[in-house]
C-alpha cells in the first residue's frame, strides 16, 4: 500500500518535471508562448537606388523569444502595408510565403524577412505625395509541438530615399 505522503511526493515531482521541461500534452500546455522582442532595424531607409531602380537596403530581422518549454516551427509569413495615415496599400501586400525554421524552446531566434520589395520602391518613385513612412506589418504563422497554430505580429517603418 502506498502511503499518502509518497503519493503526494510523486505527484509533486511529476508537476515539477513537466513545468521545467515542457510537455507536448495539450491539456497541460495548450499553445507555445512567444514574444516579439525586437525588429532590427525598425526604421528602414535605402542607402541607394540603382539606375535599374533596385534599392540597396538592410532588410529587418525579427527577434522572437519562446517563453515556454515547447518547441515550434515557423511555417510562413505575410506582410501587409499601410500609409502613415493608416490606410491599407493592398497592391504591396506579400501573400503567405512558406518559411521553414525551427524555433527552439526557451530561446530567442532571429528571423530575417524581406519587406522592402521592388513594389515599395516603385510606389515611392511613382507617388506625387509624401507617403513616407510606410508601415510593414509582418504576420508570422507558427506550429508548435502540441499541434497548435499561433500567429505573432511585428512591424517596421519603410522610408523613401531622399
């Protein structure tokens, strides 16, 4: 016969183990917890525009921190653009783009993305009004080891070369 004290001790050990190591059981950990730590650089301005109209620019990297013991996988990203007045610019939108990147548990991963596209350069060059900066909102789609899908959002500002 197992004593109540031993039963309680075994239960306490199991809870401690799963809270420290993580678990792929949905009832204990329903979804991975992740935080966008930073977007570097946040303000993006091209250093030059070539004769063919191509921008020389540093694309952003998103630092995504996993706050749980559950590993996950970045499956895709999409980008929506809006003016400095908050109006959407649908012709610049980047539809869901596949991205296969392992996101380690309890770690920060840098995710490079392309947001300053040729369409952005073309819009800046065609526009007669000052629409700079354009906000790029990046939506990351993540699948965790528990089979859940979560999304995280990050943004940066795109400036016209002056």
